[in-house]
C-alpha cells in the first residue's frame, strides 16, 4: 500500500489548489490512472511469490498470486490430507528440499525430507532455528501464556521449570499411571457393552477413543473424573439389545447420550484451534472468534470456572487442610503444592492462581489429548490389520503377566508400570512411525541459515517431513559435502530403513540383539521423529508413552480385535490439528 499513497498524495494536493483548464484536467486524470495502474502492478508484483534462489519450486505457482494454494486445495479436496501435498512436491522434484508458496504475499515454505538434516536442525542448530509461528499461531489466542508458542528464551525456560515435576518418574508412575489405568478400564468396560450390543458386527470407535483420551488426560490434570465414558457405559449397560442388520459386516450405529458440560466446553475450545490452521489471518481470526462467537465465549467461561475452582480447592487442601506431597492426585495438585512450599520458604503469599499456571494446565490438556487419541486410533487400526503382530503381542503380554493370565484378570497398574517389554515398545514406536500423527516438525530460521547448500532467509519456515523419502521410502541421495558441518560430524544419525519394507508395519525393525543375544528395543534403529526432537521436542513425551503403554496393553488383553471389512478399513488420513485416520472401526470379541 505504501507505493500507492506516497505517489498519490502530491497530485491530490495539486488538484485541490490550482488546476482549472479541462485539458490539464484530462492530463491529470490520465496521469492519475497511469499511477493507479502502476501502483496496482507494483502491488501485484510485490504479492507474487518470491522464490528462494536455487531451491526447486513449481514454476506455474510462482506466476500466481495464490502460488501453490489452488493445487494444494485440490489435493486436500481429493484426499483430506495437507501434509501429503508437501510430500508429493518432494517426490515431483525428486530433491530432498523444495519450496512451496502457501501464504499469498508471504514467504515461501521450505520443505525438507531428510532425517539427518532434520535431526541436525532440531537438535543442534538451535541458534539458527526456533519454534515457528505456524505452530504457535494455533495456540496463542487460547493459551497466551503457554510454552508451546514461545521462542526458546528465559520465559519459556521458566515455564518448562514450572511444569517439570509433572514429567518426573515419581509423578508419572505413582499418580498419573493410577489415573490412566482407571480411565482405561472405563473404556474397556464400555466396549464390552458395545461388543455385546453389536453382536459380532463392526462399530466406529473414533469418538470413543477421543472421549476416553480426554477422560484420561482430565484425570491426570485435575485428579477428578469428568465421567464421559462412565456415563456412556452405564447407559449402554441398561440396553437389552438393539436392532442390527443380518449382514455381519454392516457397521452398527450405537446410541449415545449427551456428554458432560465440562467435556463439551474443553472440546469446543480445543476445536477452535482449527480456525488459525485454516485461515490466512490466523491470529486475528482466532482471537475474534473467541471473543465474539457465543459458543466459544460460553465454553471459555465454563473452562475458566473449572480452573478457578480446581486451583482454589487444591489450595485449600494444601494450606488449610495441611495436605502433604503424598496427597498429590493430579498435575494441578502438584503445581499448587509446590507453590505453597516455595512461598512458605520465601515467606511470601502463594500465587497459586496465575495466568501462567492456568495456561500451562489447560495446555497440558489440549496438547495431550488429540495427539494421544489420534495415535491410539492408528494403533488400533494397525493391530487389527496385522493379525500376526496382534497375536504375537498378546502372547508376549500373557507371558509377561503370567499371574494375571492364569487368574483371568487384568494385570495391575504396578505390574504394567514396572514391566519392560521390548516387543511392546517396538509395536508402539511402529504405530508412531506408520500412523504419523505429527507428519512434520516445523522451525523458523531466526537468522539467514544454510541448508543443503541453499541460503534460507531469516524468517522462513522450514517444514521437516517425516512421512516420505528417508522415512517411509528410499532416501534421496545427498552429497555429503552439502550437509552442515555438525550433520557431517554426527554419523551416528546416518541410519536408514531398507527401502523394500520402509513403508510396511514391521515392529521387528526396532529390535536388536544386545551383547547377551537378547532382543532389546533400540529407539535409534532408524529414522523417526514422532515427538519432534531437541530442546523444543514434545514436553509430554513420557506421559504419552505411559498412556500408550497402559492403553495398548489393556485393549489387547481384553479383546480380540477381529478383522474388519475392507470397506471400513481404509488407511486414508485427515489433516486437522493432527494427521488422523478417516475410518476407525473395530470388531471386538471380549477375551476375559
Ligand atoms: C502421542 C502423543 C503425542 C505426540 C505424537 C506429540 C507430538 C508433539 C510434537 C511433534 C511436538 C512438537 C515438537 C517439536 O517441534 O520438536 C509436541 C510439542 C509439545 N507437546 Fe506433545 N505430543 C504428544 C503428547 C503430549 C502430551 C501427553 C503432552 C502433555 C501433557 C504434550 C505436551 C506438549 C507440549 C507442551 C509441547 C510444546 C513444547 C515446547 O514448545 O517446548 N504432548 N508434541
Ligand atoms: C520470550 O519470547 C516470547 C515470545 O515468543 C515473549 O513474549 C517473551 O517476552 C520473551 N521473554 C524474554 C525473557 O525475552
Ligand atoms: C551412511 O550409511 C551408508 C549406508 O550404510 C554408507 O554407505 C555411507 O558411507 C554412510 N555415510 C557416512 C558419512 O558415514
């Protein structure tokens, strides 16, 4: 716009003052039109994509204001997937690095598909690369004081410290595991009812997993029960039977009851994060929606009240009632308890209800919910489809938990938490790899930086894909001298999968023999970055792993996940906040 106003103003002044004759008037009009046309042209030119020298791109796209957007839209329309659009660009140009123009008037996105360089950027090149706005934009309007969108500075460090104890072994194994276990048994109980009613027919479980995972993370965060799954289970248990088709392959639609208000409010606020994902003006659009859409306004109120009440009663518990560390039941308890202790030491008033604490707690809930439930739904699909894996896993678990197997009961939470089961770890890691809940990790260049010999200007976002070449297909060859110095030095990252089976679900790829000849789980066996990496890698990784361990064990222990009809077994994905499956049907046969 600046071109326009500076050139336009002097002419306006001239016209108001001295111009009289019609010939000079038409001259002025002509000049004015020319200026406007020139201005428009300059604006047009300034909005056209500006490719970074040397990095391949689509030439058609570079000549359009909308860049690659139309083609991406077409791809999303056909597939519901966005990330695979980026992967197809890597494949089209057959180079490990390409650029696409997805933000009209904005900088190109650089797409990188190479494990070694990505690992190097995430782990070692942290001075040149930091958390990108693409990721931060999703959360900043709901959680202004949460670590997720901050640059890696002292404020971020303080937030990590504030939350650190929630990932301590003591909290995870004693407090979180109990809460997860209880919620998991509710899901199992509800599915028993569903299996009874469906009578051998498949049914959709996507929402069950979604709700169940919220029960889980809710219990860990607040120490209370939101009770969504319990309510459903109770309702279903009272049904004598439902009408089902004679076709045993026809999916059964099971009735459901209304979810609790608190549950709906959390879901509504969480869903609002898809607004910035899809909008060209992410922050503004999201902030306005939260402020003015009645459903978001009322959801926010419910959630705020929840946090206020929760923090207040934890404070009462740890001050007036003199509860101690042993009575910590949740992340919220933990934070208040620590604050009470620290304030006492420093002889100040405890600040237990601060914006920082509120936004970190709510972030805990959001970050831990959709990611984990999406990963679980992929897991259920793979375990269903790969019957050999399922049978082997069940056999391994029955051998590990012999007491429970003989007694025909569930293994206890203590038994599960202390068990070391390499094959289970391998199955879960393979679920992460093949499901691809987070199909890319994004960083922004905080200064001009060189990647594979190309100068990436400061402020450019780099999307590091983990769903294509180098991860799930043959890596694209890269001249060693083009790699960064630190990448060349770290030959330990020089790992790759056999291109003949890189795209297969094969847990064994994660198992290697140790000195004694025992197969152990080797997390560095090959390329995978489900939780990102480096200082800004996933904060909740340990909790997520504990949750997946407990849930996968209890599901496989309790049910035979029988084959589902092909029409209900697609592995097509949907890219919203995460990369989730379009279909998640199970045909369950209870085992206990
Ligand atoms: C299977 C489950 C999960 C997956 C796949 C996952 C994945 C990720 C990924 C890919 C990132 C970005 C990493 C990067 O940029 O390098 C991330 C960040 C984060 N995750 Fe997770 N996550 C999961 C579960 C959780 C849980 C349970 C919590 C918390 C309770 C959590 C909290 C966070 C937080 C706070 C961040 C931001 C960290 C920062 O900016 O410093 N996540 N996660
Ligand atoms: C850290 O970065 C965030 C923005 O990402 C900013 O709001 C905050 O003030 C910064 N803190 C410090 C200590 O620089
Ligand atoms: C990386 O691994 C491949 C395959 O094992 C090998 O051919 C190559 O020489 C290795 N490169 C470096 C720099 O170690």
